C-alpha cells in the first residue's frame, strides 16, 4: 500500500481522510500542520510537524495530498503544490469508493474526487483540484488546475473552467459554458453565459459582482 502524507489539518482534512480510507489504496502516515503540536492527532493520525518536513519526506518517497480547503483564493494550495514539486515529491490522486468515475475521464495529480461525485465520459480534471461531495461533472467538461468545484455543483456537458477557480455549492452551469481563470461563482448561482472577466459572479443568472 502506498504511503501518504497529508498537508493541512482542518475540517477539509477530516473529509479527505474519510475518502482516502474508503479507497484502500493509500496508508496515511501522518499530517503536516504548523498550528498543532507534534504528537497530537487528527482522527487518530499523528501530526508530524510543519511544512518544513516536505523535503525530507519527499526524499523518503512518500506521496502527498494537500488537505487545506480552498475558499475563493487557491494561493496557499498553489504554494504548497509548488513546494512539493520543487522537492521532487509526488502528489497522489484520490478517488472515493463512492464516486462514479468514467474509465474515459482523466484526473490530474494532487486531485481528490470526494464522496458521491459523478465524472462522466471524456471529462478532464487538472492538477491540485477539489471535486467536492456530490458534484456532477458531465461529459466533455474540462477543468483547469488549482480549482475547487464545491458540494452539489453541476457542470453540464462541454463546460470549460480555467485555472484557479472556485465554483461554490449548488452552482449550475449550462451546457457548453466557458468560465475563465481566476473566477469565483457564488453559491446557488446559475451560469447561463460565458464568464470571461476575472472576479466574482453571483445570482440567477450569475452576473459580475466585483
């Protein structure tokens, strides 16, 4: 079984642990979290120390998963992703046992697909992405790197999402819509036309907010 280190010890980490355990492919060896004391535990897994241990653990061949959540900005997740890559570390790809993932889907490194998600044929998910609980990613959807597709979001066939986006809970995007990089779509919004200007969009239909 592959040995895995988690980075980040908050609420999202707990959800990730449950998903990892369901898959049975990885053994969690510990968690890196600067705000905890070494020896403390999260769901019975030990805190090993802070991010300064990444080089040592990468050299030892551990795989990593960034278990810090992403609300609006992906900056911290990107920083950690780059640190792991610079040290020659490998990022795990995690898929919940309860997810339905087409054999024709592609999923990047460092990405987690959480409980109850559906990824349909020819969907493509980038690196360091969170596909959160019960999100639906339909056929031919393309999602860039460092995105968070939140709980119950629905991206219909052919939707394109750029890098560094946060698509909040229960967003629904119409077939074929394009969402540019560095965009936040607020919860329960409906996307009926392309979103091309960086910023925040909310509403039904979603309109530029700031």
